[in-house]
């Protein structure tokens, strides 16, 4: 009877376990069976392992793993789709945000530039320069010298004092064709264009022309004559060879924002004519040209001006430029000759990031020389009456120390001396001094954006700098200040974008 009761109890337990396996979740059932086997192994003699059942369990687990892997792959693909920005639903979908508008414009400009470069060899670049400059003298000046009525004396391009200035917009277009004819154009707008236009003798006259806010600064054809290593020819209007400083373009910006006396009063800006350049090696090159003279698209006399440059590069850290000009410049006086020599030395010092540049200018002109009340486009002092000189000369020396702290930050120092013996260049017989400190910062994250902060001090052995005293009318016309200074100090902030 006891045996019958035991058999009955075992039968009842087997039915209950079978129902639990059928009604509960699959995973729970498997875990229960594993725990049961582990506990029973410690109390009873192990029964033979059910081989067929274990293989079935393993097959099920492999199948589950495959399903989980497929599900994970599907989820990864969905995440990738979520991260990737979907293209517009239609080709004409309009941008909605400012960022999208900018992106569309950049893409369109990039596509146009790439198309022109790929199919026509035409490249388009540009430069935009705006600044604000404060003159601590707060000068009162003759209105004809400045639209704002306040002038930074003896400055070339940064004329307006205590004013925001649209300094320059340069549009550079060039075409380079190997073995064919190319061209280069530089179109300038803004204050730079006004100065260049007023300084250029567009009508065979040495007197300043009415200002324009547009100037075709460069426009010339290029061709390489296949002789030796190739003679690079230029025919048209181009910037001068002289001077360490330049009229800025997208790939060539000066270390300082304001210009030196040498650049503004000692040398020409442009020439119209023909020039050729030949490199004998990577260390020696020469440029020779014949042109109409200083800033003269149409010659004002019956002579021509010769120009030349000898380029020497003894080492990778040292370069020497020997520049020169000689020819007639006075109106209808081919026998009056003007000459200038302008050597420039650049040395990249052993101190990483530091380079030193030195420039010296000596220029002279023989008789007859007529000097008007305004000897240049932005003459800064009235000389009273016109004078006639038998000869004159002017000279200057400038030194630059440029130190790059890193790829983004640079400090440029310029010290300069300029002597105008007869007042034919600046309007006064005087010796000038200036020191300029410029902090240049390439804004990270914005390709081509340069921020500048600059302090400059000018001094003279005369008294050419206006004060804020009232101007006094003169009997013969014009105005003169009641008080002037021997120096002036200015502080400038600028932003330049190159593309």
C-alpha cells in the first residue's frame, strides 16, 4: 500500500511539472529545469544525460542569438539613417534657416568657381577690408581733404579719422593657360579705389583727378615665351615692382594695416606697359620692363620709364630684391628724369616664427620740377604757392620685425624714417618718423577671416599734424589751423576676409 501511495504521488508531481512547462514562458521554464538538475545532482545519483534534448536546447539558443543579431543590425541601420541628413524631398525645396541659406550660397559660388576653373581656367577670388580708426588729436581739417572732415595727416589709404571706413573690396579674376594667353585683373572698390584713382593720371595730367569708388588697378595679359625655362610676359596695367608693401589681394596681405611713408609717398602704385620675367635658377631671377611711368596709363610726356628687378635667394632663409626705375615723369618735359632704387632684404631668423625685413629707398629727380600746392592725391599741407626746383630727392628706410606666436597669432612691428628734402612728396620740407604695432589674429573656425588691432605713432620735425582747434580762413583762399602738433597717435581695429 505504501508502494502504491508513492507511485501515485510521483505521477501527480509529473503532471504538475508538465503543466508548468506548458503554461509558463519558455525562458523561465528552461531556467527552472537547469536549477532543478543542479540541486538534484547533490542529493541523488545522476541519471544518464538526455543527449537529444541538450542538442535541441543548444539549437534553440543559437537560433535566438541569430534573431538577436539580426535585430541589432536593423537597429544600427535605423540609427545611421537618423544621423544622416536626408536630402530635400524635391529638387526645388527652399532653405528654411539662415544656415541653410548660407550653405546654398556657398555651394552655388563653389560650383560656379569650380566650373570656370575646370572648363575655362578662370579663377575668382576676393578680399574685403573694413576698419575703425581713432585719432587722439581729434583733428579739424579742410573738408576737401576728407568726406568726414577729419583727416589722419600724412596717411595714404587710412585717411578718415574717428570714422568707420569701408577700406577695400578687391575682386581678383585670372586665367592661366599652359602654352596660351592668360590674363589677370584686380578690381578695387572703396577707399583704396578712391586713392588709386585720384593718384592715377587718367587724362595726361599730374593734378589729382576726381575720386571714384572703383579702380581697375590691374588688367594685363600673360604669355610665356618658350625660350629656355620660359620668359613670363605681362602686357597692360600692373602694380609696381618697388616696395615691401603691396595693394592687398586675396593671397597677399601686408603685415600692417596702415601703409608706410615709402609706400604712400616714395614710390608709384602702378605702371602701364610691358615687362618680362626670367628665372635662371631657383636662386636667381630677373625682371625688366618699359612703361609710361608712375601711375600713368596714358603717358604725359615723350619719354618712357625703364624698370628692373634682380631677385636673389642665396638660402632658403634669405632673399634679396634689388628694384629700380628711371625715366621722365614731368608733364611735357622728357628731359626731366626721375630715378629710384629700392633694395629689400628678408631674413627668416633661426628663432622659430621670427623674420626680419629691411627696406631702403633713394629717389631723385632732375630739373625742371614743378610742385603744386597739392603735390599728391591726398596732400596734407598747403605750400602756399607753386614752386619750381632744379632738382630734388627723397629717401626712406623701414624695418619690420614679424613674430608668429602660433598659427593664429602674429605681432608685426614697423619702424620707419622718411626725409622729403624739398617737400615735393609730402608738401613740407621735413623728416618723418613712425612706429606701428599690429596684432594679427586668424579667427579659428572661419577660414580666411583675419582680425587686427593696431597702434601707430607719427612724428615730424615740422608741425604737420592738425589739432582740434578751429580752422582760420586765409586771404588767398583755403584754411589753415590755428595750432598744429609735431605728432599724432592713432588706434585702429580692422577685419579682413579673404576668399
